[in-house]
């Protein structure tokens, strides 16, 4: 099992996310909601400004090179982006999922205990990858919480890796290649 920047156990939300969650819960809509989402995503106030993006001739796909560009593109080309983002934050499992995490980690621990020689394969090995500078899914908090669920101190209970970047670290092609390499190494594939 692999978890990449897993939410669900976020201890605290950044102020912008918390403000957005409260406002969405109170029914804020339209431009006010868009402004709050833009703030949460770290976009400038003027998110309706046209974005210049290169296009690839054979696919016609936009060549977005970083998380900020991706977020800006979504604002420009997806009418429901702000509402969707706010809804995911309001109704999605970003906090308070300890019961589910306890159960999932219990299954993994049970598979490990049932393994004949104590060796574990990819199905039993939990690999967690976070961004070093993510201010939303904080690597240190995730690791500490997983140690609580999986047990700390015993080598091999889970593999925890950090990669460079912030909350949008997977928008970087090099980081995605690093993720694939880590998973291949950890799972022996």
C-alpha cells in the first residue's frame, strides 16, 4: 500500500483552509468563494488573468510546469473548480479519520504477523511519501501519527520518505519519477 501526502489525519488546517471551510459551511458562494479558494491555494488576488501556456502540437494538451500554473489553469477553465475544492474540504475525509486509519493499519499488521518468515511483500508494506515543505500535509505529523498506529521502534513496520517540495510536489515530473523509483525499490519490483 502506498500513501502519497495522505490527508485524513490533518491535525490543523492552515488558516486559509480553515477560513474557507467555515465560509463554505456557511454557504458562501460566487466570487467570495473563489477568492477564498484562491487564497487557500496561494494564488494572487487576480485569478481570472489569462495564463499563457505552451501547447503540444500532437496532443493539444497544456504544458503546465508547476502547481501554481495548474491551479490557475483550473480556475480559468473549470467553472466548478472553486466549489469542488471547497466541497472536498468541507465534506471530504481530511480530518478526524483516526478510526479508519486504525483499522487499515491493523489489517497491515495482521498480514505481517501472518507472514511465515516475517518477510513482508508489497501487499503488506506500507510506503508513505510526503513533501518536505508541505504546509498542509505536514510530514512530521504524518510520521508521528503512523508510528502511533503501526508501532514505533521496530525496523520495517512502514517506510516513510520525504521528497523536495511543497503541497503541490507531485506536479513536478522529477518528483513523480522519484516516487516510482521509491515504490519499485520498496516493493522489489
